[in-house]
C-alpha cells in the first residue's frame, strides 16, 4: 500500500514538473521528461513484482517467482485482469502453504475475474480438478477436466489431462471413502491381557 501511495505521489510530481517544463519554454527537456512520466503511468497498469515473477517462471526459478508474487499484498487495487493473474499465481505456487481450501477459493475467484488466455484457464481448471480429486469430489473433478480439455486447443496439457482422468477412474468415490472410514472406525481390536 505504501508503494502505491509513493507511486501516486511520484506520478503527480512528474506530471506537474512536466507541465512546468512546457510552460516555462523548455520544450526539449519537457519532451524528454515525457518518457519518465509515461513509465510512471505505465507502472499503474503493470505491477513490477508480477513482471519479475513471470520472468522467473519462464526461466524455471519457482522459488524467486514465489517470493515476487508474495510481495504483492493488495492485489485488489490493481486492474481486474492483473488481480486475476496474481490470485492464479498465488494459488498455483502456494498450494502447500495455503492448503487446499484457500487454493481452491483463489483459483475460483481468478476464473471468475477472468484469465486472459484459454491456456491459463485450462491450467487453472486442471489444478481445481486436482484439488477436487484430493478432497473426494470426483464428479466435480471430472467436469473440470472435461472443461480443461476443451480449453486446451494446442494440446499442450493433453498428456497431463489423460493421466489425471485415468487416476480419477481408479480413485474411489466420496461415498466409498466415507464407508472405508466408517468401517475402519468400527473395527474391534482384541483386548490385550
């Protein structure tokens, strides 16, 4: 939040100084200072931590990417699409720290805000399917995998989706899991004398 306020103050100062330069007749300095002002204004639409995190993910360094994403504390102050991507990246990278319930909540919110590409939507749905499978909601997982398969037009995740579908066919349903838990709890242990 403090960085956002500082960015606002710097942008307002740069705009005022740029206006002063044009007003005083320093056209050369005013034109060259437009570039600095434009960079400050551009920083409102693209968060530097998100850019750094995406760059680290492309390189393959997920630990640094996680650090950059976790530095963003108030994503709701950003534009809608960036907010969606930050929630998406936080859910995907911090699943173990956040737990399944919070990761599912973040992914669903990111999908409702709208991820830009169909590939990202497919990855989000595939992660949601994995979470649903781990929590015993087999039907939801199958539906999400079918949606992910439709969105994966280039076939990049075809192998992962088929692997998850095979695992879901072999996995027990929620009722079977509940019955196994109940039977496990009613098992009589012999008394030790």
